[in-house]
């Protein structure tokens, strides 16, 4: 047997800072220490990459000796191969043997990590009123408004099913009563026993289980279902809780892509493949509420996600340690720590310069594995999906946002809760969904409806651009009867109401009319200052031009309608 001792101290590059690594055998297997964190080395699988494209199976067969019986079990498009070690072989000796061949550019052991966080309590079925994390009224004895201002944010956006969040975790029960309806479906795959969409995965209609290598990523552990529910538990269904981007106002939330990387513990050899799967199959955001040992193959997958503008958000860990978990400590990842209902970072949260932001992660109501079960969870695992949910809300407003822009909108709007400015405990502060959306607030001026022609043709309608607070908005009509009296109508509602042989495109209840005269060229306009007040951001109004014209049905020519939404500067 192996004695208990530390050996082979090395440095791993690729993180924010190089991390000292050492190994110990505890009589059961190898342990790997990274900073203050310890992971068990997976005794079954190593990951390798050849310097050039080679037949790894042929290499393994040719080596014989201590490598005899090894076989490749998985490979990905970045050239990393997972190799199953013959039973009874020592994993570190196996790694050393492959390295010495000179046929591989990289050989590394894998680790058995941890899904961060834990259960705190099993309550009666919670409701939105219990979700202090989204709207803190002091209901749990905490500080009023120590929340992410979700209720206010939902006035602007509550999630779009077109946005996909991959929950790379222990699996997600997509049949849970509060998740069903907000689960991603692979529209290109048919459940017929074949790889219909040629993506390398048979019947992956709901995601993939990379541990079992099958299409059933529901899992037998609650953790992934809980994190998924924080992102997109469905609103307006009369059940349980609301997710940050679960469709709180219309019941149509962002789509959850279940990707499983282990039952009770994440396996690092599956994580790179899971990230690439999410990227290749349309995920916009990847949530990693887990920690594993450093891995070059995972770093490469993270870089691939970054290059494809897929934002990766990860939990910092809950060891009360100054070592932030990998992969949260990587520059291509947003690292998230947990706060309590008193708006302070929890004592268990890991800390360091890698922390980007904080989010609620203490006593959070979540969905449990059972289809009608709920409970309370604690830890940074449940802080990270709040940030993933916020990123999903931002993309729901403007899908073209880059990773850098998403980070900026999230970080810049965070509420400072620890030392003034950025700090190693909360980063930029606790996220504020409402402030982030207000900072983004994309406005528009969209034409809709049916116009009514006059002496010549249907009067046209244009705007100076999207109405923006602090600026002048101009609405113009053209192709109208020269010299005619006209008015621009404003209403808070759209309509399609038959009127004088044409159609009202704005509702007459509460309509305001602003008169003017059409000039000799058939043009007219009205201008309006938009107050420089954030209360006006995202307000909506509906406009239509009316021109007195004897050549029109009923003597009134009417433009199409225009739908306005006020933007932030």
C-alpha cells in the first residue's frame, strides 16, 4: 500500500494565478491538493491529447505493459480523449507512463469534484411570498430590499423561451411541476434510436448524461433540479416558486437545457464535453454550480464557449476558503459568491480576487427532485443561477449582447454591499436585476396595423428613432394632403377598430391629440421632449396620424400605428 505523504509538487497555469498542486495517497486512493482545496483523483479515467491527429486506440494497443487493456471511451472536437484505465492500475503511474511515450502533447488525471451547497430545511410548499431572494420585504427576518429586485425587473422582462440556459450539474427533473414547460427541446432530434441531427448524440431530445452516456439527464440527486428552478421555475402556473427568468408575468420563461456530469459528484472528465455540448447545441448561458480540480481540457472548453459568446457562470464554493473553486477562478468564467437575507456575504463563501459578483445563496426556496417537492437550499451553488437568470433576462431583451457586454451590464449595476468598491468577498456587489435591465432598456419605434388612404395614398409614418430619456422624440407623417389639418394621436393601448371606413390603430380611451398642419410637400411632424427620468424607461405608447382629407373614406386619412418603447441613454 501507499504511505500517506505529499509528493510531486507542481504549478498549474491557466487560472488567474498559478496554483500549487500536490498529491497524497490516503490508503484508498490519490488526493490532489490545490491551494486550500482537496479533491479525490478519479482512479478510472485520464484525459490525453496527441501532438498531431493520431489513432489513440492504436497507440494504446501498441504500448502494452502497464498500459495493456486501456481503451478510449470518449473524445471531443478539441482533440481531447478520455481513456479508461485497466482495473488495478495506479492512475498517476498510468499518467506518467503515457507522458514518457512522447506521443501525447498532454496527459492529465481527472478529479471527483463537488456540487457546492447543501439543503437547509424542508418547508411546506413555498410560494413567491417566501422568496426573499427575489423580493425581500423582511418576511424571513432579514433586511428589507436585500434582494435582486426581480419584481421590479419583471415589469420590463421576465424571460424569453428562445434563450437557453444549460444547467451542467447532477441532472434536472424536467417533469417537475414547476419546471415542465420551461425545458429545452432539441427540435432537430427525433426519438427513434438514431442520431437524427448528426450531432454525435442519439435521441438527445432533452439533453445528455455524460456519465452514463445516454439521453436521460434527469439524475438521482436533487442539486441540478434546484439550480434549474432558480433560473426558470415557471411563473403564472399557480404552483410553487418563480425563477428569475421563468416567465413570472406571462408564464413563458427561458429554456433549461439539462446536461448531467455526475450523480452525487461532478466528474472532471465529463465537464469539458458537457460544456462543448451546450455550446454546440444552442446554449446562450452555462451554469456551473460545482467545483473540480484544475483541468487543461476544461480550460480549452471554456475558451471555446467564450469564443462563441456563450457566458459561463460558476459558483465560488462554500469552504470559507481563500481558494476559489475551479472553474470559477478562470478568467473566462463569472465567479459568484453567496449572500444572506441580511445582504452580507455568507461565512461559508469562498473569496478571492476572482469573485465577480455576489447573489442570494442562503435559505433559498427551490424545487426538489420529486415532481411536486420543494425545499430550502444554501450555498454559492444557488447564488450562481441567480446570475445566470439575470444574464438570461438581459439576453431576452437584446439577444445580440456579447459576453463582455453581459458582464458589464451585470457588474456595473450591482449594489455595493461590502467594502466600498470592488472587494474580494462580493466582487462588484450583490446583483440588481432591475438596475441591469434599466441600464440596458432597449427602446424602439415599430410600425404596425393598417393605414387608410386619402386623396393620393396612405399617409406614411416615421420616427426620429427610439424614444430615449433626456432626448427629443419626433414623429413625422408624409404623403399626406398638402395644407390639411392633422393631429397626432397618443394612446396607452393599441387597437384595430373599424372607424369611418378605415381603422383606429390606437385605442380611443384616454387618447390625446396633438394638432398641426401638413406643409406644401405633404409632410407634418410633432416633437416631444422625453424627461430625463429613469421612471420613464421602458414605458410604452401607441401613435397614429389623422389627416382631414375629403378624398378619404369618411373624410379622414389615417396612418398605420407606431408602437413606442422608451430607452435608457
